[in-house]
C-alpha cells in the first residue's frame, strides 16, 4: 500500500490555502513554433521562497504537535528546501536550523538566513549535510524535516499536480524536474489518481541520476559520485517513500546533459522571460532534446528560480555555446606587425562579434615566426558559425582548433 494517498494531497491543499501561491501556467509558444508542440510551463519559480519546496515544508511543519514545535526543526538543503523550511518555520513561529553543503549558492544562503533560520555548513553534498542534520536532531531533539522522504512532504508537493490538472484540463503529458523524488512522486500520485490517462515523466541531470539504476535494481541505490550544475536535484540516493510512488505511478525517467540544461535555461530566459535555476529547468531541457517523444499538450515544471548570478553567467555562456552562438577559435598566424589586425578585420567581415582575444607565443609546436591567436566569438547560430570557419579557411587562415 502506498504511504501517501490522494486524500493526503487534498488535505495538504486545504492546509496550504492562503499560505502558498497558486502559481500560473503559461504557454511556451516559442517551443510550439520551433517544434509544433503545445508546451506550457507550471511556474513554481514564482512560488513563495522561489520554488515548490514551501508546499511540502509547510505541510510537514504545520502538523507538528506543540511539544514538537517547542523543540524546533532542523533541515539539510543546498538552498530551496532550506528556504522553504525557513519560511514555513517563520510563519509558524518555530526555530529553524539548516545544514547546507559548503559552496551552497550565496543567494540561497542569504535568503535562508533572511527568513530567520540558523545556517550551518557541513560537507560538499546534500547527502553529507543530511547526515549532519540527522545527528543534530538526535543531539538536540529538534524535529528533522527531510527534503523529500516523508509522507507530509510528498503530499504537500503533490498539490502542484492538483493545480496542473485544474489549470490544464486538456493536458496529455506532465514533465517534472526530479532529484530525491518528492515533487514527481506527489505530482504523479495526484494526477494518476484523477487522470490515469495523463503520462507523467520525471527528468534528472545525467550526472546526478540515481533513479534509473535504482528502478532497474528494484530498490534505492546510492550513486558513487555526482557532478552537475543543477545543485537542487543533485541527490545521491532516492528517498524510500518517493521511490515506491515513482515506481508505481511515474511512466518514465529521462536524463539530460549539462549542455542541454544550459541551453534550456538560456532559451527560457530569452523567450519566456523566466528566470529559472538549472535544477528547475530539467523538464524543459528534456522536451527540447527530443520534442517528438512527448504528446501534447505538455506541462513542464519550472521548479525553482533561485540561481546564483555568478553561476548564471557561466551557464549562459555554456548555453550560448550549446546553441551555436558562442565559440572558441584558435588561428595560427605570422608574428609580424599587421597580422592580427588583418585577422580581426576578416572576422569582422563575417558578421561575428569578437568577445576576447589572447595570444600564445610559447609552444613547442610553434615556429619562431608564428603565434596562435585565441578568439572568443559570438555568432548567430551553428550555420553562421560554420560560415565563419569556411570564410577564414577560404582566405588562407590556418585554423588550429575550434569548439
């Protein structure tokens, strides 16, 4: 028997009424134009505290007894669950302590403290921070608020599924960003209970995808390592409660690359004017990777919008490269006056924009009279990029490498 029911999700929706925002669903018309697919975004990046996490956190904490509330709560998170717990605790007048991995995004750290939580750092991953939070709970008596592996958390996250159906009665496919599994588990339970014909798909970052091997093994498995920019879904082991629900109700788990995440983030920012973090854009990335795989109308979760501006800068550059709009070029020229000016003039004739130029003169492969020029260029896409390379080759330039 599943540990969470539709009644639990309906109860959570009643409890959350007036606490959370009923976030909008908006049309991603640009995807329709690109791929002839009706795609809509469920904008949890516009939720209170910047992600869906307040749904589960408030539903969990609000159900504590007076004696439990007096002991305070403790959580572990890279940022979004931290903010959800901190805000929920603040609204309920409860002391909150949050363990974050070292290197957690600064905006998420500041926001968590801004909601009144005491932040402590431990380890470099969510899993290591979870261990520290559990030890803190044992030592102090604080109530541990797990980010995804609890019935009330999953039920709270499942309220997003109720909203998706209410806002999109014609939906055929729902695509959900997936880390520990609380959101996709609750959403799938809500949707399948009311509309079993609707397909529910979870999406993980390929470099932190614990669900495919776990589902294949029939039980949660721990990843040996993770390496993804999508810190919010970098979870090394699925939760026991979400795993059972995902096994029974989710149709498929898909993985996406780092380049796909970057490209989706950039396009969503440009075309939909939506600021979404890497963990929150995974569903869109999967759709852009293989649009024919999804039956429309499709609703994709934009699960969070709390992105570090420094990371955003790096992700945007990767996204530009993945879209063919930014690339690196190394050209070998004669080290004589005027050679660099000639190269830059010819590049300018192609319509490419030079972002940065650097020289390499000390290299065993270079003759005394040669220099390698490294160019960072902005182009209009892959076709324009190829035109630039072809033009320079036709005009006698020795292109050493491009990427």
